[in-house]
């Protein structure tokens, strides 16, 4: 059997996907073979016959008239904007279609179902591959479209598993093109899948690449290891009928923006959120039934993995379940700012819970909300369950059995039954007060950190773990990035006893404080704060942070947080940094690169007042910090924003505050969010957290979690060194030292030689690109370390050569993340302080106008000393020229594209030498020049020349008519077409037929040879389609 017969093709992967879908109960059809009874036109994206049948089947007893009204509403959404119309459709899919019926003279509303959630077999399931879709002037063919009751709810885009130039990201880019080109199909979309077989990801209509996530389980129990065939697990896990029904009806959220500048986001549950919420629902039904123990359990999903969304989807499941009989969900946090953050998440996604959540203002308001028979979603803080007198029992607020208490961050100190003796009085733990207030309620806990092994009271309140999603899986799934640890100098040397004093006093000082969590300035705490906040030490730390942060942001875009021990230290550290970098300060609270984030009052010292903001201002500052493009890049905090705060562009946290346990793990998780090309987060320790981190890891792994909480910086440096050696190996034989020791001018002049050296190697460009990207990411993680700084110039050299090679060669489109890295690296000060490198100037040539390949410029290229570079440069310029032609002239672009591809294919396979390919490319360039000159000689416009070329494809026509007569005919044909085109003529067969007839008539009138007339007419029509948009848009 030949190698070609053994080769894996994209069509093979497509057929494998279809076979899995057949096993799951989907019918399968080829798009080209769908009968006209199903789809009369390629403009149809809904299969109306199947939809009509489903409406009749799912709504027995409803007459034809209302069903027809419902059908029209689905087919004609009449809502502007892709996301808005998609949201409108999703509401109909989940809630039903509202129609009006008249009975006995009375008009009443009626909801018609589009989905049968209870009986999957009562729905219609169809997978169609290679479905051609026309939308306006655009024509596309997605690989697989999944129709549910005739509605195209899912699109799968696949790439060849063994093709180096195509991967899952390319499939994602293609889906983006579909959104622009065939929005009519995407309007109904609920799920998007991209895969190259090995890697497979699921995402929503608005999700960026980083939010397309793997689905690594078919049943929620067995997790498919990384590196195995992910696509099968995704297909079986998502598109099994029961799963898909639940996913589209209960695990899709439209999130409203936090400000008028923002956009609506469509959120789709990941696999760990989906299965956790379903398991939590099952546990809730068991706990709340007669005889149930009222302990639902604990969901432990590591920080940054979307715990708030898991809580939202769980709430939606409980609210919609008939057995819960309009429940009240009481969401409890232990701080006001957390209450506001979680409340905001629910409020922005209100469609999932089908109501507006409510925040309880005080105990009386809380009691009235809990006694509402209609249920609801209520937010409050744990402190509202504190008795008025210490030692008293908390009064009963409601004895309803369908109240579910959802506790965020279920830790012992907040929710335990433990009693404490204070000033001679015994006070119960908050959990006891909750039980007294809501004796028949059921309890579920959500946490981003594990429950400590010694903590028996948490399981007594909530029960055992329902779902665990640990650090290892989160990092593997790219739901979070790894966190690295770097210990900086610690001018404060505390013994273990001193640290214990700080921890105990800090816990005591902050417990039960709801509004400001003010410090109780006990003498020991005050002494420690004075040592840590000494003026000299603050100055040292300010200097180090400024230097470190600038080195980080030179290598990697993003933001940072500084955590201080007290508000005083926050204010004084701000002042110290301001002295070093005055430009970072701005009196306007919403301008400037640096802010202190803290609460306070008018009673605080005068120099603190500029840093004390209202609730509204703090909310706006949070939005600014979350906005990656906003200039606010550094914030100094004590407590605020350390839990429940999500700013993905934060990559560094500077810690100068004693922390331990849950608080420490929650704080450092601020840097583990996925964002662009961010390879990891970094925690910089000034206080000596290593021991506390080790203990946190011990608690973590002891609780069953896998994966390191933080990775030591030494590991990042080791990876960087490994990647550096790979790059050095690629450049073996090239004098790198000459670049490193030369001045800026010499460095710039060496770049073409270095690029030529790489291009002389087999697969040199791709090997270099991959190696340098890996090195760039590794170096960015540890760029402030002395070892990394020592090789910064060498890294910059590799990056500059890579960008030079990419600029000279065409290459395939790179992910935006890689382009961002490249752009930052080429302008790096480490390469040349003089400015951005111009590759043409570096090669000793003037920058060409690539639309005019002049003889003098081609001669310059031929004379270039670096022949591999010359060949790649010519290839790039000619490709650009062909691309420009493709927008205007069909025949010429096809001709020159074919010649160019053949020449480059022979060069890349080394069938011809570099000098030979340069000669061939120069010949193609000259042929392009001559072709352009011909149109001018015949006095033809660009459009008329395009039709001349279309008619001249018939060689007998050129012989019989000659150039002048053919040119006259081309003008006539152009005039006929221009007069007959309309906005949608390409989609109307009647207009196209009329146009064909008019062109044929012109050809016959002017004696065009009949032997190939039919082919000429088709070529003319194709050329007309190419120019149609330009003509219609022209005034």
C-alpha cells in the first residue's frame, strides 16, 4: 500500500466524528444530498419541515394557527446584532415561544415548547456534514452542523490531525470567519467545537480562544488523560442526548456588561461546572426530601476555575426543578465586598435563575424575604446571623423546608459550630445561629480551597465533598495558569513565635467585622506593624518593586497587586513609589497607573483621604483594573480584592503581609487567571511566606487535591535554560557573540545574515519560531531573576531573528498571542535603542511599493548577498501582489498563484536551488509587470481588463478577433454587467440567468467564437461576482 493511501485526511476525522454521533443516536446526512423537501435553498439555515413537525409533536392539542405563528417567530427573529438575536432565540429555546390564541372571544397567551427535556427521544436529532450556507454574498461550508428539531444548534470545525500547518486554533479562526460571513447560521448557535483530533475544545458564540475549553469526560467520572484523543470524550460527553439537552437548557448564561462600554458575553459551562452542578442537584434532592439530613455537601473547585459560575448554574438547576417547589436560595458570604461581587455575577446572568436576586438590607428585610412563598435568590452576609446579645440563641426566621443555604468559602471560622468564651460569655459559632434561624434549611458549601483535615465541623454543617476540581486538572485544562513563587530579600527576621502572634492577633482582629474589618491595635500587633512598616524598609521594598515590575512588564504585558499589612503601610508605600515614578500618580481617581484600594472614613489621617473612595468609585476602579487596556496597572491593597476578584491580566502579586491557610491560597490565586499569552502568575514574597505555603500545600494534598499550589522560581529558571540551549543549538555555527558585543548599528546589520542562516536549514523557520516562542514564555516568567537578566540580550537576539524571518517570509497566520509576543520583542530595548528595525533598510534596500515591482527593485533583490532571504522576500512580495489581484482579476490571480505555488514547492522540497528559484520568481514578477502594461496599452480600466482576460482564456478568440476587438468587447460586456447588477443579484438565479443571456448576446453580436462560448460566459459571470460588491457600493 502506498504512503498516500495510508495518509490521514481531514475527511477521515470528519467520518470518525459522524460515526460517534451515530452511536449516540444522531441521524447523519451529507449536506450535498439533503433533499429539496428538507432545504429548498442554500440560504436556509433552519430545516422548517423538521421544526414544524417538532412544534406539532411537542405541543399536542395546539391548533395549526398558533403553531404557524411560533414557526414564523423562530424563522424571523427580527433582532439586530448577532449576539442579541442569539440571546432572543435562546430564551425561546429554553422558555418556549409566546403566541396568542383566541378562544370564545378571549385572547390569552400560550407558550409553545421547542424542546422536550424529559424525553430525549421525542426530539429530532440530525448531523449534517459539508453543509453549504449562503448568506448575502458569502458562501461557506462548515464541516459538521448539528440540527436539533430542525435548528442548527452546534457547529463543529475540524482540522487534519497530521497537518503541521493546521490545528485547533486555525479551526477557531475559521469559526470567527463564519460569524462574520454566515451570521444567519450562527444566530441559532448554542455550542461551537474546534479540533484537530488530538486537541478538542468547546466554546460559546462570544468566547475568545482562551475561553474555549476541553471536555475531558463522557460521564463525569472518568477523566481522559491529557495527550490522548480528546475529541471522542468531548463528542460523547457533550452530544449524548441527555447531556446536550441539559447543557443548552440549563448551562448557558448571557452575562450583561458591568458598564456601558462593555459587551454582552455568552458563557457556556465547562465540564467540571456541568457535572458538579448536576451532582449537587442530585445531592440537594436527597438532602431535602423527607428524612433527609439537610447536608447537601461541599463543592471544592480551585480558585480561578469559575466557582461563581458553578454556583450560578447550580442555583438555576435547583430553582427549575419541580420537586423543590419554588425554593428560596440564601447565598451567604462573610464580607460585604464578596457579597457584592457574587451578587453582581448572579444579577448579570439573571436569565439563568429566571429572576432578579435580592440583597438583604437588615435582619427584618431578610426575614421577609425568607418567608415569601414564591421563593427567590437572596444574598446576605454571615454577620446578620449574630444575636443582639452575646450568649443568646438566634431567633427562628423561617421554618420552611425548601430553603437552601449556599455558603461561599465554607471554612471553619465562618461556619463552624465551635463556641467561644469571650469576656466570660459563651457565644456559639455562626453555623449554630444559622440552624437556629433556619431549622429546616439544607446547606451546601462552595470553596476554592480544601477543607482542612482537622476541620470536623465543616462536614458536620455541609456534609462530604460532592465534586473536586483541583489545581492539577485546572492547569491541564488551561482553566488556570500555574503560579510561580519567588522569595525576595526579607529585611524582617521574625522567629516562629512572632509569626504565630501575628497570625492569631490578625485572625482575632478581623473576625466578625462586616464593614471595614478594622484592625484591633493590640500591643503585639502594633509592634509587628511598626517593624514591617518602618520607613527604611518601605523605601527598600518600593525600589525593588519598581525595578522588578518594570522588568516584568518589559517582557510581558499585564498588571500587578501589592499586598500590605496595614492601611498606613499601603499609603506610605504609595508615596515611596510615587517619588520613584511620579508619572504613575494622578490626582484624578480614575487616571494614573497606580492606586491604593482601601476603605476608610473622614476620621482617618489627612494624608490617607486621597486614597479613600466611595463605593461607586471603588466599583469604577475595579472595572478599570480589570480592563487590560486601561492604564491603571498597579494597585496596593490590604484586604480588598484578595478574594472573589477576577482580573485576568494580573500576572504578579507582591506580598508584604503575614498570611496563612485559606486566606493565603485565595490571595495568590488572583494571578492564576488565563489571559492572552500569559504563561503563569508570580508571587513575590517579601515577608517570608515559604513555610505558610508549604503548610497550605500539605493541607491541600492531604485533602485529596493534586498539583502544586505554587512552583518554585528555580523550576522556571531551569525551563528557561533548557529552552535557551535549544535556541543555541539551532544557531550552531553562527557567530552570536558578534551580535551580543556589537553596537546597535552592527546588530541591525547582522539580522539579515542571521535570518538567511536559519532559512538555509531544513524547516529552519518553523523550528526557530517554535523554539523562540517557548523561550520567550519561559524567560518572561523569570525575567527579573539575575540568571534571566544575564541572558536577556541573547534572548532578545533570538526573538529579533525570529521576527525578521517572519517578516521576510509569508508563513501561516499565527495566533494573536504569538503576534503580541513578536511585536513586543522586536521593539525591545535590548536589541536596539535607536528604534524599530526596518527589514528592508537592514538589508541595505529602500522599502518598496509592493504594488509596483519595478525593474530597479527586482535588480536590488537579485543582488542581495543573502540568497535564501532574497527568495523568501520575493515569495512574500509576489504573494501580496497575487492577493491584491485576487480582489480584482480572477484569471490573472489564478494564473500567477499557480506559477508561484509550483516554484516555491520545488524550492522547499530542494528540487531546485536558491539561485534557480530566484530566477523563476523574478520571471513571474516580470510577467506580472507585462500583464499590467497590456491593459494600459489597450486603454482598459482595471475592471475592463479583468473581463478582457476572462474572454481571452479562449485562445481561438484571441486568434480570430485580435486584441483590439476583444478589448472593445470587454468594454461592452463590462457595461452590460454594470447596468444589470443589484444588491443581491448573485443570490437570485433569475437575475443571473438574465445576465448570462445578455452576455451571450453581446458575444454573438461581436463574432466571439462559439466553440468555448459557454465556458467564457461562466468565467465572465464569476469575474462579475468578484467585482459586484465594489460596483454596488460605488456612488
